[in-house]
């Protein structure tokens, strides 16, 4: 008995010594704090390649996947209204579409509202940590939406790819808030889209989405029953001035998004003279439940009255 116990004790001691020689204790943990350990560079993850999604074969497959399935589902499960579509007549060359973001319905609704000649040349910026975290989701997102990954924490590589796409003649769809709204109201815009417009000399096309949060809020994966009304309202393209800073252009973009928001609720004339247009998309200064309740009010179909003051 005592001999066996002594042998087990010697074996345990030998194991402990081996662990300590490797810099670990009996629990397998390092005895030194992490801050005292030698620094090691964290390997950078390589972005998911999406060039293949812009090849002729992928474009043909996307036409089937989007036009034949996704757009059909969106238009059959909701009642889309498109306002300001006359802006498409003057679009020549690449632009950056800039929109508020509240639902997974937003991207198919925007793309489905664009003429085919424009839609077929649009690439969508999608969050790398959500849409490109798993290979199957990355492939599906890139193929269906011609999406490319963008880091929400900011990444020079993502902006480099976006710049290359603009230089190659692709338009971009960017949500400057960086994520979907948690309560249906807009957040402040990050400056990535404005920076791209300034550096690449391309216009931004502001647009406002309404009703998508009510139709399919965050956490939902299918539109609510009853074909809720959803709308896209386009504004005129905005070009950065030669001496305009990125921050100033970003503020002008936010201001135009706010004007379009007011135009949707009121009319074109009122939106031009509204002093509250910058704050309107951010919702009431109230508790979270009240803000969500306001954002989930069903959208009413547009009525034909006051057409002289409403820009359709």
C-alpha cells in the first residue's frame, strides 16, 4: 500500500515538474500574469474573397436568386412604395447609395426598387462579423447581394476594396449607422461613406426607408402577416464641394436624410422649411418602450391628395 502510494506521489511530482518546465501549474495555467508574458502578434484574419461574385456567371446566378426568389418574396409579402424614382434618370456612372437601416428587409427592398441597369452594378457593404463569420453565410450573402465585407470597427482594407469597386465602375450601397436600429429610429452616421465620396469624387444618393422596422424588426426573419406597407424615398444626388471637409459633407448627408424623413410624413414644401429635420429620424426623446411603440406604428398607404406638394 505504502509502496504504491509512494510511486503515485513520485509520478505526480514528475508531472508537476514537467508542467512547470513548460511554464504551467498543475491546473495547466501559466503562473505569470498575461501582462508579464512575452507579447505575440495576433494573426490578422484574411477577408473573405468576393471577386468571384462579380463574374458573369455569378451575375447570371444572382439574377435568378434575387429577381426570381428574393424580390418576388419581398414584393408579395409587403406592399412596397417607391418615391423619387425620377432620380434614376440622371444617374450616370458609380454613386454611393446612403440609407438608414432598421431591418433585413432594407437591402432587398432597395435593390428591388432600382432599375436593372443600376441594380446589376451595385455592391453592398455588409458587416464582416455577421454576414461573413461562417463560410456558408458568406457565400450566400456575396452571391445574392453582391456583398463585400466591411469591418464595423473600421478597417482601411475595407475602404480600399470599396474604393477599388468605385474605380471599377460599381456603385455601392452603404448603411452609415453601421448596424440595424434596435428601436426603429436612426443613429448618427459614421463617416466612411462620406470619405469615399470625397476621395473618389462620386456623388452620394440619400434615401429613406420607412415601415421596414414595423414589417420585420430586428430578430425577425420573415415579414409580418397582412402585407405591411414599406417605402423607399430617394433624394437628389449630393456632390462633395471641393473645399468641403468629410465631416461637413457627412452632416449635409444626414440633413438630407432628415429632410426626406419629414417629406414622407408631411410634404415636400414642409420638409424644406422644417427646423426639426435633423432630429426627426432619431425619434422622440422618450423611454425605450415608447420609442419602439412609435416605430412600430403601421405605415398607411400613400393617398393621391396634395400631389402638387408631394414629390413622387
